[in-house]
């Protein structure tokens, strides 16, 4: 559960599982992530993987901080419920390939990971195309994927997933933005997502 949200799809389930493991079986120092700064200057710092990333303004971060970030947004008076993202809400998760399992773990490039991801979770065909990351991010070979994803919920609604896969140092990463399919806030969420992932920066030596 992340902030009351028990996600039905695989991407957020991974984040929820990791959060529970950190709470139950590890000390706070075991998860090498933290949030620094205030307001628009907040950044999530991943000590384990050596990067930081901006926290979207007005988006929340779970109380249990993982090695990679989870950002959540819900409109005023709305909350994440069991297996549902509220109307007008969204969630961003970032994962490293070393936390994946099964066939996806065999990916050797961002594009290969994107295709395996879409094959496993897309309701139909997925659009996959190259995307440019800022030079300051020191990220490379990035691709963007977009597809609708079926979820296990009483009303059988679909959620839309926009994902970016990239290489940073020796590791492969994926970030997924998820919101209700056909949500009117989709263009705003997509813009925030691209701005957030583009804000990745390697940690300075003094920060490591």
C-alpha cells in the first residue's frame, strides 16, 4: 500500500512491495533515498544509484523513501483508494532493472526493456520512439513508450501508462507515469512527467 493506494498493475505493485519490505524488515538506513529541499526546490536523492531528480510541485512522496522515487498526485479532497487512481490523479514510479524479475530482467538496452514491458502489460499496441535526454542528465539511449493498461478493478477501467527507459552509468532505468485512461488532465501530466525525468542529474562527488 502506498498512501492508502493498493495498486492493481505491476509497476506500482513493485513500489508498494518495496515500501512494505523497507518498513517491516529493514532499518531506515537500508533504503538509500531521501528528499532534500522545500517547495519547488525539492529533489529526491538516490544515494544507491548516484542521481537526484526534481519532485514535481504539489506532488507527494510516500513517507517510506525507497532507493528510487515514487511521486503521487491527487486533486483536493481526492485520495488513492484500493486498486484505483482517483479522477484527476496520477502516479510516477522509477525502477532500476536490477529490481525487476522474469523475462524483463534479461533486457540489455532501454529499447529492449520498453518492448518487453509493452508486450507484458499493454492492452493493445504500444508506441515506442527515441526521446532526447538533457546532456546534463548524463543519460543515454532513451526511448518513450505509451499504452493503455488493463487493471484489476470492479469497473474494469483502463489506466494509461507513459514510460521512459534510459541508461545511466552502468544501469538501466524506467519511469512510468500512470493515470486513468481518457483523463482530461493527461496533457498536463505528460508535460510534468517529461520535465521531471529531464531533471535527473548525477550526484556531485561531495553528495555521494
